[in-house]
């Protein structure tokens, strides 16, 4: 017995030694401030760039859902026209230098021609449309959502984050570079969609098709999707730049439960009513979650963050071979953490019955799934059918869905350029790959390049992130200077992509 105890103790000690040893091999994050990490001197007054964003917010470029009031649609269309006129008036150097094309009636494609047509262009993109204000929530806004108020260090209003802040940053950067006499070697394209919030079919989809018809191949694309977080990731005190290298797909599935219906005074058992069957089907889907794993992007992200983690977290991540189940459980405890590890399940629309004393013969629910890159639309549908397992419940795809995007290469010179640019504008920032859990228009350009990235470097704290599509959307004034500096530095560093460049 004693020998068994000694043997077990030896195994535990060896295991502990391996775990601690692997942890100690991870360097602690303390980047030296060298010339490589020194900040690029800012050439932008954040207050001036923020004032431009304030003006941009006042244009009510709202994407209404299909079937919206005709007057609302007409007002939005007029706002898009006024907004493009504002761009021309506010950025005259850019307007006189870049060629503008109007695509799909309201989307904009600008071409800033480079001196070397042999070099593949880059595409900087964003969208001009914004989501509506939720009815009844207007009173909860600190400032009018379309007034563009600047107060308490923020620009307030719908579209500040999503994504007129990116558009203004790009345009301020281009205007300043042109005014300074800068002439790019590589052509720079700017694509501003007008219907991203409705899927982008008449905007960036058509711009992509136009470029494809011209046989344009892109060096890389940069769109919305990632930000610089500050105090958002547990245990990380340094700012973290999340560069989206892929995005989830989605599909909506409709479950329709059937029953005989009838008068409520003579009901069948609740479980056999249409509503009862539907409730049970929803619970069965919810009780059959998709697999959660730390692989691919999630593993690369955690590895990049390890040097900035406290020792106990670093120990877990350095030894995922042993502790992955614990880490997965901890990450799944938060919606954001879980969404990065698996396909998510979200019931969003439900209907059934129209009178209190009538048992409905049918009841329906729409469930939205955001698809992790390890899954497919077909595998999600098969998973749901197996979970429901009821021949009285129909399982049908209610939209054609969208597959997860390909994963862009983090080892190539394009990602390296974005990483260096972020390090130049904010020394000490930790740059990590990220899976974007929502959808962006950048997917339309996957056929034109293997390098699609998603990053607008606004610095966001936990409270700021709540503004995306929510009440009190706001952009820090300081971030507007940073965003403009990012695009200016990126554009002026494009020569680093050429073969042989350092």
C-alpha cells in the first residue's frame, strides 16, 4: 500500500512539475519601448475628427426592415444622398483626388489610384446605414440619438460605433495624407455600403460583383468587427486589440408543432397541444448545445493573451492538454466567452393561437443559430432534427443562411502590417486574432482575397460595448483621433507589403 502511495505521489509531483514548467516557459508581457514600439506622433486633433463624426450622426441613414412605412424609406434615401454630399463638402481633397462611383443607388465606391497598377489594391470598408431606435426607448437616451451631441468625452448617437466612426476616421486620414502631398503606390479602395444592416445585398454585394467583373484582386480588406478592449477581458489589464480573422455564419430554423386544436374546455394533455409540443421542442434544442472546444482562433487568441495573464490563468492556458474542460466551463459561463467556442442557439420569434379559448392547431418558433467555423448549415439542421425527435414538429430552414467565413492567415505579411500599425499607434497593446460572432459585409470580398480582417481601433470599455445596436450608443472622442491615426499609418506603410521590404 505504501509503495502505491509513493508511486501516486511521484506521478502527482511529476505532473505538477510539468504543469508549472510549461507555465514558466511563457514570457511575461512587458514589451520594451524601443523604436519598434514607440508611438507614431499623432497628426490628428481628436476633437476635430470627433466633430466630423458628430455631423455624420445627424444624417438619419436608417435601414428599415422590409415592409416599412414608405415615408420612412423615402426619408432614409434622402439622408443617404445628403450624407454623400456632406462627404464631398467636408473632404474636398479626397473628393477631388478619388474617383467616386454610386452603386446600388446609394452605396459608394471610391478609388484612390496608386502609381503602380501592378500592385493589388487594398479595400477599406464600412457602412453608412444604422439600425432604428427601438420604439419606446427614446426616453432612455442621455442625448438625442441623432443630435450628435459631444459631452462627457463622448460623441453620442446612433451610428457612432456602428459604423460612421470608421468612415470618418478613414476619410480624415485620407484627407490629411492628400493635403500633405502623399501619393500611394498601391491603389486604395473605399467601399461604404448603405444596407449592411439588412444583409448588404444591394450595397457591398454589388460593389464586390463590380470589382470581380473588372478582374480586380485585392491585397487585403479591412472592415468593422474588432475593437481595442480596455478592462473587458478578465485578468487582462493591458489594452487588447481584437482583429477579426473570421466571422460566424448563421441560419434560422423554424419549428412548427401540430395538434388537433379545438375548444379550450376540452383540451388534450398539455404536452400534446401544439404550444406544449413546441415548448418541449424548444427545450430539447436548448438542452442539446453544440460542442464547445478551444481550437483554431480561440486557441490562438488565448495563446496570444497568455503573457499578459496572471500566473494562475497562465497556468491553465499553458496546459490546456490537462485543463481544457475547466477553461471551457469558465468561458461558457459568459455569453461572449461561450459564443467564441460554439454555435449558439437563440429563439427569437414565436407565434401560436389567436383566441384565449381556442387550442391552436399549429405553433411556431424561429431559432437563430450563429455557426462556429467547425460547423456547417447542414450539420446544424441535422443537429436540430435529432434534438427535436418528434414527427409532429416540422423542422425547416426559414432562410438560406450563410456559411461561416474562411479564416484569414495570421502568419502572412498583411496581418503583420495591421499588427505593426496597431503597435505604432498604441505601444503596449496586445494584438490578438478574434472570431467575429456577428456578420459583416466583408464576406462579399472573400472571392477577391484570402486576407479579410475586421478591426476599427476604437477603445471600448465594458459599458461602451453595450451601445452596439443599443441605447446610448457613443464613441469616445479620444478614439476618433486614434482611428484616424490608424488608417493614416496603415496607408502610409503599405510599401512594407512589397517583396524584400522590412
